[in-house]
C-alpha cells in the first residue's frame, strides 16, 4: 500500500499576500503594533528582521502609546527586609504573565538588589553594598547602569526617584535628592537622552524629613514628596522648579488621621487615610486633572467587615485598621474603558484582600506569598510595593 501526503494547496492570492507582507515593513509594523507585548517578545526570535523591527525604539514607543499597558500585579516586600531574596507578588489579572525578575548582571543576582521605584514598566534598582544604580525593564530584561554619583562630604544621604511617561516621551529621568543637612537639600537629574547627571535646583524643608524623600510619586509630569501634616513638595520636571501642594485637611483637624497610601493609578493621584482610632472608615481623595484643582473626596470605604474577619484581639479595631493593614494600591479600570468596580488592595499578614470601594464586597486575591510580608508592620513606607507593567520601553 502506498501512502501519500495531502497536497499542499497554494493560491495566487495567499502567495501574493505572504510576499506582500514579507516585503512591506510598514504593513508588518501595523500588524505587530496590535499584538500583545507577550507575543512581541516571542516574535523577536522569528528572524533578525523581526528582531530589528520589534526592538527599534521608535516602534517600542509607538506600541506603548497605541495600547498603553496597565499593571498586571504588585511586587511587595517589607522595607526592613528589602535585600532579602525574592518578592511577594499580588496578581491583579486572572492570567498574568510570569514575573521575570532575573539578575541585573552576572555580578548582581536578584537577591542582592533592591527595587527603589517603579514607573510605567521600568524599575529603578540599587545593588547591595556596591551602591550601583540601574534602570531595568523586567519585560525585555534590558538594564542601564547609571553613572556614578559624586558624593559630597557635606551630604548626609541621597534618595532617587524615577520619572517615565511613554505618553509624553520615550525618554526617562532619574531624580536624585541629596540631603545636605537637617533642612537643606540639592537636586540633580539624570536623563536617558543625555546620559549624565546635571544640577537642577536647591531647596529647604524641615518637615519633609519626617517621612523623607523616599516616598516620592511621579504624576502628571512632576514628582511629589509627602510631608507629614503639612503639604507636599512638587518638582515640575518641565520647568525644573519646586512648588508646594496642599494636602487634604479634615474640618476637625488632624486628630488621629493616619496616612495609608499616597500614589497613582493610570494617571490619577490618590491619597488614602484612616479617619480616627475609633473608626473603620478610610477616605480616598483624588487630585484634579491639574494640581491647581486641589483634592476632592472620591470614595469612603468602611472596613468593618474586613476587620471582623481579620481581628487583632490584643489591640482591638484600631490595630486591625491602622497597623494590621497596608494599602498597596487603588485600582480603577474605568480609566481604561472597563466597567469593573474600583477596588482597594489591602495586605494583611499572609493575605492580599480586594475591597470594592462602592459595594464594600471583599475577597482574597491570588497572592504569591513567600512569607516576607507576614507579621510585619504596615503603613506608608513600611512595605515596598511596586507595580509590574509589561513594557517594551528601551533603557
């Protein structure tokens, strides 16, 4: 018996279409532009031509602006254990990509670097002991080692923050705040397009040092540093000038209000606080589209049911709300056209909890827990939490 293979069917149309696609870079780019980032990473291995097209900085920037990515998860680790190996990971999507946190380079394994900041898919990292700084893209596994900072003998400490917005520019900036004494500081800026550090400005603010410059947040073209009980300091990165921004104030003064979160989500700046020691309510403030618009109350979230599920018999409700929970993020998918109810992500011991801000419904979230955040203090600056966003950004 003779076996025969099914004949290969070709048509002039399919051959012509394939040849047209093979010869037309513009047409191929329009197709690649619409593919998920996970697919684009795989397709780099198809051919040298595809690798060149997908790796081109112009295409990477077009892809980021054509389909902006939202966070797929949150990397977290206690600040006191920031050099411990590995990270805990809270999943924000049901089918998230693998988190590729590899070595920055052979001499810096992942157990020996700390993530300082995340910003729209890029991570700012520091190596242990060497004090080398890197900008790292965990999606493409590309990194850039920053030039050494010249230390001034009058400096007491330095704090670095990352500023990157693909909708504004394909370049990123790293802002270094050098603390000179108890009231004065100096700012230098590294820009990816220039490749070196340069002087920006100087300032003074005694109250800022209660929380320090490590709690910086990038939003709307500027960096914001939190000042306890007063106002924020803002560095406009276009004008390179310092401004002050009022923080939300309650009609009855500060009392026992506790700052739980200061950060952004998809272009919105949020401030979350506990009301007082006897309440299980948290208030979510949102900044207007322009910082001159000021703060407004967006949501009020009652955590009484959550506190009852995670009680602290030794300290009562106050500990359950103010010290047992950390707010990792507020997620509002309406900003990207989805109808899902906004929710707050809480961390308590070995549990990640999703609390819907309007209905109050809550549930445990999928959480890769390596035991690093269990039995640790919670609050602003005590848990390092960084968004993981897939990105093709070049470093």
